[in-house]
C-alpha cells in the first residue's frame, strides 16, 4: 500500500509537470495522508486537492480480544497512533504547506472538526467539507435477471452486504443475524484480499451457512455492480461504533433505490434516519439486526415505496453535478491562492 501510493503520486506529479495541468486531485488520501506532502517536496508551487475519509483521525477502537482475533487491525491501529499520526511529521507538513498549496476535503462535519484539530490545527485553514456526489441513473437489471446472473434463488428474500471488509465494518454481526433468520438468503460482494476486516468466506463456514450465503470474493467491477443491487431486497450496513467516516454504500443504495437496514451509530445512522432510507438496528447486536430484518419483511408495500422515494430525493440532493461544482469552487480557491 505504501509503495503503491508513493509510485502513484510521483507519477501524477510527473504528468502534471510534463502536461501542464493546474491541479492534482487525490481521491481518498488514506491511510498515508502524509505521502501527498512527502511526494510534493521535490516540487514547488504544486496545487493539491485531497478528498479525505476519516480513517486517520478515527482509528479502530481496540479490545484485549482483538490482539488474538484481529491482529492485523491491531497492527494498523498501532501504526496509526505511533507512526502515521506521529508529531514528527509536523515539521514536514509545515515545509510542504509553505512550498505548495493544498485544500483538504473531508466528507462530513465530524471529520472536518477532527482534521481542524489535527496536529494542533495545522490544516485548519485548508479544509472545506465536500460530500460525495453520485449520478441518479438506476441501471440495475430486473430482480429476476439479476438473480439469474448471480445464480441465486429467484424466490428468496435476499440481503446484500457489499464492499471490501475493513476495520470499520462489522461484517460478523450480519452473519450472526442470518443464522437467526432461517428464511433469508445473503449475498456478499467484494474481495477480502488485503483487507483488515472479517473474512466472509470463513464467516460462512463458522456459522455453517453455506446453503444460505453466497460470497463473491473478488473485486466487483462497475459493470457487474448493478446486478448485486438489482438482486437484493435490502442492503445491510453494519459498522462498528468507532466508525465515524461517511459510508459510500449509502450513496450506492440510493442510486439503485434500494432500502437499507443500518447500524444506528454515528454519521451513518443519522444519515439513514434523516433521509428516511430504511430502518436502524442496535450497532453490533446480531439479535437486533435479525429482529429488524423480520420487521422490514413485514412492512407494507407503500412503506417500501416510501424508502425508494427517499432514495430518489437523496441522490438529487447529493448529485454528481453538485459535487463537481463544489470541487470546482475548491479548485478556484487554490488557483486564487486562498488555500
């Protein structure tokens, strides 16, 4: 990850210099935030726009049992606290900020506040909150076509878990809930390779759910993604209490007009409740999730239609056009020397 990021940013900087681009926009610049500064040191007068999640300022909360069951998450958390967030980088940050121009774009207000305090507020004058944007085109095939494509039961009630597991996702709670709901089918799309989260393949074996869960343990391309959302009746968003970033899956579910059942913690739970995108369950509680799944299944059709209408409103309020306009305003701010 470290080597890949360094190579990518150096190549981008060389292309910028050669082709005469004005700004470099780094998307999701984590977990090695400082690399964008490091790679800029050989250059002067570079302009950087960096979209940030909150992975650095809100690292995983560790329990004693994690050192046995989640050793790589522990290693990641320790690296954040002792290396990535080390105050030794502060002088380097100051030098980079002096030589180049930066604008940092966290995706929610909680992250903005945390980054504004980071390293004694060294970035506070360079931060602007820009939420993700997404297009409103629901290109998911029909439920029948989607399920045939994925080779899953046509008549089942289908739950979707999507995306690579990571330290902020509580994937095991989903599997525990499926075990308590004998009449549902779960599909998981997203590779576990290089992930710090739970392994869905091993969880399927642990809970003995091979007959009711199908794991697609590979990177899901944009071309295939619509089949997963088209096949599902509801998307399950299960995250830890420590997770304080914005979940892109909220945007994806809204794009495909797919209601969600979400953990109730932090920004995620607030967004789902605020925009009426689905139901909430108690974070980390498989029994609560199972009961919420049963509650969702009993909802009348007009309630489900209401969730889908809310999804449409959400994508209109968070359009890719709005995101592009806000990014353009940030670019102009850099070009005018106000960063």
